[in-house]
C-alpha cells in the first residue's frame, strides 16, 4: 500500500520527474546544434544540415499534443500517479535509444529516420509529463500556496538544463573533438537511464491527489476528456495556448538559437558559450520562486502580465546586447533574458491549472501548454536562424516582441481570480 502523501514527498516527486524529463529534452537540443548536423544528415552545406537537425528538434513539439491527449485521457480517467509513471518511461526509453542509434555514415537515410522516431517519443512523453507534475503539486497545495507549490515542477526546467549542460561541459573538458563526436555525445543519453530509475522509484511511492479523489467519489469523471475540452472549453483552450506563447519563444531563443548563433556567427567556442548559458540559467532558476511569491500575493494573471511586458521591452535589447559579441554583454543578455523566463515560467503552470475544471484539468492544461509549444517553441530556433541570416539579429528581437504582444493580449482575456 502506498505511503501517505506528505508535502515534501509530493513536491520532490513533481520536481524530480520534470528535472529528468527536461534533462532528456535539453541534451537533445544541445546535440541538435553541436552533433546531429554532422553525424545524422548527408554531408552538405553546414547551414542546411543545421536546419534539418532543428527540424527534428521541432518534431517533438508536434508529438506533445498527442501526448497530452493520450496521457491526459488516462490522467483524468484513472489518476495522476499511474499516468506520470507511464509518461516518464516513454520519455526515458526514447532518450536512451537515441544514445544507441547508428549514424548516417553507417546506415544512410535510416539514421535520421530513427532519430526522428525517437525524438517523437520524447515529445510524446513530455506531453504527458508536464501537466501531471503540475497537477500533482497544485492539487495538493494548501490555501495561499498554490503558485508556490506549482513552481516546483517548473524548477525542473533550469535544473534539467544545468545538468545537461554540465554533462556536455565535462565531456568537452576531458575528450577531444574526435572522441566527443565518435562516442562522447552518446554518454548523456545513456546516462539518463539511471535518472529515470530514480524518478520511477519516487513516483511509485506517492498517492493520488485529493482533488482527483473527490472527482472519483462524486463520479464526475468525463468519458472522453479531450472531447469535453474541445467542445465545452474551446475559448479557454485558445486563451491558455496564446498566454504561453511568449514563454516558449523566449526560452528557445535564449537556449537553442543563442547557442547556435553564439558558436557560429559570434565565434564562441562550445565550452565557453555553454558556461555563459549556465550562468544565465542560474538567473532562470532564481526568478522562478520569486515569481511564485509574487503570484501568490498579487495573483497569477498579474504576475504573467508583468513578465510579458518585460519580454516585449527585452526584444528591443536583442541587437545591442547579443549582436555586439562582447562576452560581458552576451552574459548580461543571457541573464536578463533567462531571468525574465523564470518570471513568466514560474506561475504559468498554476494559471493553466486554474483555468480548467478538475475532471478535464490534466487534458486541458497539458493540451494548452503543448499547443503553445508547437506554435511558439518548435518554429522559434528555425525562424530566428532565418531572420538573423536574412535581416540581422535585430529582426529576431522584433519577432520575440511580436509574439509577446500576442501573449499580452491573451492574458488580458484570462478571468481575474481573487488572491487566496
């Protein structure tokens, strides 16, 4: 029989799962820039190979809404706990398999096809993971602490990024370029198996959330949660999706695009730029709890609006800071951008969870989050690369500001809720 849920165990279970999931997701993002263009695609013009690699990166975002539908269905029907375990296994197995794939030189076009299939599996798992982790935290939160509890799974993003970047930095330090490209890049993917086992052990020791237990007792479960969301809550779904657009665009510009541009156009070495990004991610991690405190005191909607206005203004600084190429300016650029990311990312899970009723909350919140990923994150590195190449780095800042304006308009449509 499962041990009674305690706040410490619940929060750790929500945090450890998303940390593992995002670790797996980010090692792919890093490899998509540094490794896959050279090993999994035909020898051709470097920019074309990078764009093809980024296309496989975007594929996971297309899989995430399907993950929302599949895992959301079972999360709203049979419970949060079992569904979270299944989502973690899906993500973990897909990641380990990437570390075992043959390259283009070994099997030809089969290599990018297998890579794309595994990437699809990653997106499927993450599509089911995030919503369940947020609900595990927020549905166990005491009054006045919902945003604080809801930010713990959000902390998995910077922690996963720090772990993944740290692994690549260690490999870069101890291996030469030939060793890294021959086998070193596989180590993070294979090592994720150990992390998944830890996550499963923690997840299997938690109990179901009180909110879902009440749904069972009242026999309020929906037969087809996805159909209910689409037919009864379409406006909420659209607003929730648009409300997170800026969050996704900002993050993937500050990580994937920044790494690609910094190590190519700006001439930084891989190790040097990853170190700068790690400092920026520390700012990301620091502002997540700050945003949660602010959101619990003044409301989730207001916290998101303040952060989004900051993102719009930050778009104007894109060229002056990142275009200059100075290490100190680039560091400031990364710290400000990723700090703003924490301010918008901290309360976004809680605000989405509060927008949908309990019987369809897993499906609704997950679907809105992952549709925002498709529209915001999946094309962001590709669009930014094309904009920077054709019109200069200032155009990338304009793109980010434009998407943040769309998010601001959506947030103004989110119903006001009293602060608990």
